């Protein structure tokens, strides 16, 4: 996993921390669907399938620095009541 200083030098910042790779992949896909180039940052671990059932590791979703505000807006602003999916007006 890259350190925070390595991420900053690469021009990327962490916008979300997930507890599983699948969760992080869903978040990355949402961001990419909005046109934000998102990446994943996680430790590579080689385990056999029996050991993986109890494994939960942190996976970071990163975006380029210019897209941080848009990414945070998409991920953490609540949609209007009764709606399941929402796109901020400035994206339409």
C-alpha cells in the first residue's frame, strides 16, 4: 500500500476507505461513471482460500487532486428524500 506522501507525489488523494475489495470496486465504478479517474490502493496478500474467509483488509479509493471536491460530493451528499440515485445539478 502506498503511503500518504507517495500518494500526494503521484497527484492522487484518498476519498474513501472500504473494508473489502468488492466494496471499493463498487465505489470506484460510481466515480468512474461520473468521469472521475479513480484507483484502488491496497496491500497485495497471497493467501489460500481457507484463510480468506476471516480476512478483512482496508482498501483505499483514490482520485486525482483536481477531482477531490466532485468525488466527495458524489459519495457523501444525501440524495433528495425518496430517491435511490442522485446526480448533483452541476453535473447535468
